[in-house]
C-alpha cells in the first residue's frame, strides 16, 4: 500500500481525494487538506480572477497542487482561453476542463471537451477533462492527450452518488488512464464504493461544504477513500448477487 | 385596496397638466400598448404565449392543502406544484417551504452569497410610469453623468472592494443613447470584473454592441405580466409597449449576453399571477437557451419622491417569502436577488433560505456616491432617486454581516471571455 500512488502525467500523489471548487471557503480548504488529506485543490479561474478581497489563491497551502478549472466556459474556445489565463495567473500546467452549455444541470459537453483537450494537450497542459461517462468519448479524450478521465457520477451538487455506476465501471475496465470520479458524490460510502470499483481518485465539494461538522466529514471521506482503495487492491471476495450458493455442486453428476 | 399614484406637480404648465390628466383618465387617448413602435425588433418566439396562457389559466383559489403537501413531497417541482406553492393554501406551509428552499439553495450555491452595487448614471426618462420616481411628470432633479463623472463614481465604488456593478439609466434613448451606455460599459470594464445593465429595452444588435463594450448581464423588469393592468400604469413612452419589453431578455441572449434577469414589481397587480409568470418566463427561456444564466429579482413597490404613500399593498413580508421560496423550489439553479428595497432584517433572513445575491452601498440617485460613501456634503449637482431604499448598509458592513450569518460573500463569479 505504501507504494500505491496516484500518478497523473508523471506527478505522484499520496492522496486520492481532490477538492472541487464549487463552494469554497477557508474552512473548507483547511479541512480538505488537514482532515481529508487533499493534495490537489480545484480552483475556479472565474473566481480566482478577483481583486484584493477574498481570493481562493490566498487560501491554498504550500505543497498543494492547484487544479484550475474552466468553469464558465460554454465551448472549447472559451475553455482554451480560460486555461491560458490560468497559466498566466501562475496556476501551473494542470487544467480541469469543464464545458457546460446548460446552466440548469451543469452537464458537460463531451464534444467540445474533446476539442479543448486536443488543443490544450498540444500546448503542454496536463489536461483533466470532466465528462459525461461515454466510452467512445473517453477513448477520444485519450487520443486527444488527456492525462486522466473525470466522469460524473451524478448531476453536480446533487449528492446522488453513483447514478452512472455501470458506465463508470466500463471506463475503469477499458481506459488505461486514471479514472477520477467527479460530481455527485454525496457520502463517504459512495466515495468508498467508487474506489472499490477501481476509480483512481474522488473529487468532491458539496458533500463537504454542506456537512454539519466539516473536519469530521473530511476525515470520514479520507477513511472511506482509503478503505475503498484497499478493498480494490486486495481484490474483492466473492459477491453473491442473489440467494445462496448451492452447497451441492451442480456439476457433481459428471463422471471423471 | 389600491395605490394613489397620480400626483400633480405645481411646476407643470396648464397645458401639460391637461395632457397629463387626459392620458390618466381617458384610455382612448393612449396608444395601443400591444403594438410595436417603429424600430422595435420583432422576434419569432412562442415564449410569451406559453407564459401568458398558463398565467391566464391560473386559478389559485382552486389549490388545497393536499396540493401543497404533494408539491412539497415531489423531488422535481412541476408547474402545477409551483401553482400550488404560490397559492393561498401554501401560506400555512411557509416554514416547510423555507426548509425545502434552503436545501435546494445549498445544493446549488453552497453557502455563498454574491454582493454587487447599482450605479445610476442618468435619471432622464421619456416614460410616464405612474409608480416610478423617474417618471417624466415627476418634478425631480434630473441629471446625466459625464463620462468623467461616471469614471469618478466607479473609482469610488471600486475602492470599496466591489467587483460587480449594475449600470442603470432612466429610460430615455435621447438623453442616454446606446453609445453613451456603451462608453459607460467600457469604463466599467476597467474597474469591475462583472458589468450588468439595467437600461431601456434594446434590439438584439444593440445588445450585441453593449456586450462587446463589456456588459455581460441584462436585467429588465416586466413590472407586471398582466398586459391590461400594465396599460393602466405605463401611460406614455416606449415602455408602454408590453410585448417588446417581454422579449427583452431573449433579444439580449440573441445579442450574446451571458445572462439575463427578470422581475415583476410586486404590488402593482395580482402578485400570485405575476410571480407565476415571472418564474415561467425564466423556465421557458431556459429551455430555449440552456446555456444562459438566469436570475430573478423580487422587488416590491416603494415610496418615491413626491409620493410617500406608495406601498406594496397585499404583498407583506410573509407573501414575499412565500414567493421567493416557490421560485427557489421550482428553479433551483437560478440566482435570486433581494434588493435594498427590503429591510436589513428581511435580507439577513432570506439569504439563509433562498436569496443568493444582495446589493450593498446602494444609491438610487445620480452622482452621489462620494457624498454617500464619505459622509461629505451633498452636492447641488446630484440627481434625485428612483425610489427610497430601506437597507442602507455599506459594502464593508454587508460583507461582515453576511459572514456573521455563516455565509461566504462572493464578489465575482464571472469571467468575461
């Protein structure tokens, strides 16, 4: 387990919890780093692009990797421009692509996401695209130069857990890049389940931001993610789908 | 229960008074409020019919406690549910509506609350809207800021730390033309991250121009969705054309604006029907323009200069809260703005339930930020206010108060690209 690291484009991380950017506050970032062990924190460029008052960049502790996102972008072109702005602001080369053409559900636009991934990967960004879990799109993103694939588990902010479980499992099975489950994870148990399935990491925000006791919930997420990861590495045992296994073998009648 | 809106200024000439009384008292002297004036763009849209047909069918006395219970139990709020939540039958359920609204708000917005300020740059107006302090018959100090004065005001506001500004004018195309507003937007881009506009309705190509000048959000209040009532309140000027005003948000989106805001001025007409229509206006436009950001304001009538008696009639704080909760439950994703027309106490309470945006450091007058922000002498060269505000908290005080309420103030969530 000690050597079990999350590797994104050659960068190694001990933690498999990534803090999303939706609802930020100093308390949330502190809890995410101290209690959930987060080493990557998402930064919404549109909020970071702020004057002297409260800027999320002031909150980011040293040693934590910033993951600027392109929220607010409605197409590939806007996402590319926001990513370049993030680089100019000194946010480094990581970028999470978020492209939404829908303000109601905030569902990602897969087609535009592929285009933006191609452009930004060519410019040397470490591209982490947020996407609707579709195997064909995931393969296109791999070919476009993505560093990870970030499928949504359920609608953002919904805390509905792994609504897209079967499709995320297919991505885990078929894609060689880290699959980071993003959006919709509302409870530690859901994070644990995604990790058991073989997800490489979990991104969450609302689940922590709206918790009654933030530090306690942060540590619960850390333990859940670690437990799920251990279960995955150890290899899950026999899981019975329904009923009991027959004690007498069905094939006992066969002669040698 | 009605407001007495008509006030005669002693400064009006006999001829002007005669004309005023004529249009007030004789509907046949007034223009057809459903007819577009020359130059007003027509667009192909079915949204108006969808909204108004549903509003016209709304018989809110038909809804029962059972309908309200069902609405509160549904995960997705339907239009029927919204009608139940806006009905008198929902009034005893206010606490449960607030609890549900708060859950939706927290899911979509977390603990954040946005702070902005309006900047009125001119108060000349060609319209006679009987309830408005800027109306052309109301004797007030009129003023239009020069570009230098606008920049001066913006600097003062920006120095407080504010990052979002809403530029407003009275509705006079002649005095405050599109180029003038465009120049104000360009200046605002220098000092603010987010520039919104609340000016007279424009054609889509004009919205496109103002977007290129730096504006990204357009607010137009429909005032009332009851076209017949509207006709009796908006007696003169281009604002009289009700359908052109209704289609403003759509034209703004066609012009490339990122977001649009809506409101009925509560207290003008039947507030339940107006609230329903406002929510449906957002709902149908969102379905047609899913990428657009939408927000709702919830203004109530306020007293104006020369008419202290104007009030929101039957829309008391409980009714206002009911409307805002119903908006939130039906439209979980939209921003909800509660302006300084409301008291500090109401605003502090409602941001914990459903509102996501408040103004601070507000002046609805012209060119008076320096005297208001620094406590200095009021200058003669200031324009009078559109209405009286209630909550006069400064930006700093609002910021601190929101933090005290356990909320995270956000100054900017925008990127102009």
